[in-house]
C-alpha cells in the first residue's frame, strides 16, 4: 500500500472512532427527557402546571422505579418527563396528583413547605371513594404520620413542597399499579392526593434543578440511586424563559 | 585530531569561554534584576488579590501561603523563561554549522551550590507548609472528630447557648445530603435552616457531617473545606474577619446534581447575627420539634419516634432498602 493510501486509511479510521465516540456521548450520555413548554400557555402573569407521581413507571424501561409525569399543556396527555419550561416573573400554579404511598423523609426539615404563596400547600385526599375537604398544610411530620410520598424541591429558588400521601395501610395496599394513573386505564380512582401550590419565577431567565428529597430509590444504597439520580424520574429541570 | 569544542572548522570567532562568560554575566544580571522586580510584583501587587482572599482567618492564612510560595517560585520561573528566551535569541544554530556544543565537565563548586540552595528551599517549604497547615487552628481544613488545633483562647463551655464576645465558641453543624446543604445551630435551640449566617470576628466551629453519601463542605471565600462523611463528625474552624457574602459548594462528586449543590452564606455583625438567629429560631420552631435531637451524627435508620403506619410498613428515614442478591427482581 502506498504512503498516501496508508495516510488516508489512517485518517478515515481515526475519524470513524471520533464519530463513534461523539455518537455514544450524544445518544446515551447526553440524552435528555423531553421538555414540556408551558410558556405559550401563560396568561395574566400566571401559568398552570400539572404533575403526577406514581409508584412505578410502567411506560419506561425501569418499571420498578417511582416517577414523576408531566401533563402536556396542549394535548393533556401525560408525558414521562421531569423537564418543563415556564415564563419568567410569572406565578406558577402547580397541581400534583400524588399516587404513590408514603415514605418518611431522611431529613424532617424537608417536611416544611417553603417558597410557595403563604408557605403552604393545599391538600385534598382521595381514599378511593371520595375527596376530603382541601386543607392548607405548612409542615408535615413524616415520622409520626408517614404523610409524605415525595417532595418537589427547587433549592435554587427556595421552593420545597412535600407531596402529601395517603396515609393508611389499606390505602397503601391499593395504590395505582399502572402509570400514568388515568381514567383510560382504570387507575385514576386509586387512592391519591391532590396537592396545589403556587410559586413565583424569578425576574430573569435561568435553569433550575428540582428534585425529590425522599430517599425513594428502592433497592439502591441509601435510596439515592436509580430514580433519584435519573432525569425523567425523581429529578428534573425547570427552564425559566423570557 | 578533535577540534576544540565550540569552534567550527573555518569560522574564526570569539573564543567560546569568553563568549560564555559574557553571556553568563548578562544572564545572571538580568535574572537578578527581573527576579527582584518579579518578587516585589508578585508579593505586593498580585498577592493581595490571590484566592481565596482575606475574608477570614483561614482565608488570610492561605492567601499568605500563596504569596510566599508565589514569591519563592518567581526567580525559578524567571530563570527558566530568561534562559529559554536567551537561547532562542542568541544561541541559534547558524546555517551550515553542524558542530557539537561545548562539553560540560563536572563542576564541584556548582554542584554543591546547586544542591545546597535547592535543598534549603525544599526544606524551608516543608517546614513552612507544615507550620501553615497547623495555623491558624488547622487552616480551615477538616480535622476529624477530635481536632488537635483549636482557635486560641476559645472553649466549648456550652453547647446550648452562645453570646458574642465570649470565649464559648459558636457551633454550626453543616449537614450535606443529595443535593443540598443545611445548617443547624445547637446553641440556638437546634434549629436547622438552608441559610448559613455567621457573625464577624467570632471564632466558628463547623461540625460537618452527611446524611447519605460523601460530600465536601467548601466555603470558598472563608478558606474552609471539610469532607462531609455519613456517620462522622468532621470539625473545622475559622474566624470571619469581614462582612459580606460567600459561596458554599460541594467539592466532592456526589451524584448527578452535584454541580447544583451550592448556596450562599453571609457574614454579618454580631448584633445582626443575634437578631437573625433568634428570629429564625422562632420562625422554625414548628419544624425544629420534628427534627431528631441535636447530635454530631445522624442515623436515618434509627428513628425513635416512628408512627404506627411507618412501623407496620417497616419504613425508616433511610428509605431505599436493599434487594436480596438472590431476589430475581433486581433494580
């Protein structure tokens, strides 16, 4: 083989290896869940965002993992993601349908609601038959009552919301077993909570990480692996847009 | 017969020894002048701006170390760069000149001088570095659960109360968890908060621990860095010397949101600190009563006041749980 041919072969082989590396990095490492963009749906300085927690994620590759879902603002379909975008300087009215059972907090400090309007969350419990009257709650004692299933926390904005859970053993044994929990698959009437709160986005764009502070990674050391450390399950990203 | 080194066949020129001596004089003269100027610039001009600043006793100590080390390194850097530049400018190979350079023979005086000077520098740096790791009070680093070097004149006479100006040192517990820092003030009822506030000119004892994996508490502008290990109390000391804000980061890769594990602390006057501490204690009273009793470490698997539902479900504050290796349903 001539020298030019050898050089050409070497260059092509090198470029093939580099391209393969870039593909792996982008496809496997850099892949992100889809972002639900709520910005076009804001009006009057407010936007409504709806999330759901489930005890499993039967739509994903990890059916045993607890997960959040976000409702698409246009189609109203539940999307398996934890990334969403909202406008800056806007009141975000969040509704979380909590279909998971309770787990005590690792740090009881996260049982206190912070960063929301009035530093409270509004909770209604559904026991499988009827909803309770909504009540405002500012602090949960998850050790005494096992009253929290997950948290929705944005440390960068000072927001911490314990997601209230159904509390009795009987209700925990009748949790929604398919995700997302909808009328279409007959699981919407499983015991759950409806948690509502509002927080204000900052006056300026930015990206904020949010997460769950309940160690809910079943099967992982200290409960912090798996869904706790994987985008699309128990941690995500809030994009504040112009 | 071998030609004299450094002299090419037909090219008459200056005797190599004369040229070499002249270059040496120039190089040494320039090196001394540039080194003196450089040392002054590094210590006096650049030094006060070196990280991490002088916002605390430990930060000032570290900045002083950097100034000393930078000043000592300056003549070395100047010498290398000067010799490199001189060689490029004046010792370039002339076209057609393929002779070897002059051989270097042993020079006992030069060797002894070299070994003596470099040895003295290394030994000084070893002694200086060791001393500076000790003062002041461990130089802001974590010293483990039983610290050896403590701020002079301070004692831990009370873990339940603190007033400014006394000898009783202010205790702040730093708790790391994926992915946030929280701070507990045992001398103010044991409240826990996400805000780190400190009084100026008062020695502080950080008790650093973790609730899950290994983190590292790094209060950059304060010059404090201590690993946060679960089940271990790691003690670090500092004394903030000026008011303002500082950044707290995690310096140990601790998971996917490690990069977002930071917040800001504040150094205020003693009066402002007391107002903040008393107010926060009152505001957080409802959640403080839910916290485990103040301790130097915490075990989330050992909760004394679990309710009936938790007990019957077999839950603790640890969550997670382990799959039996034989369990076919592995995560």
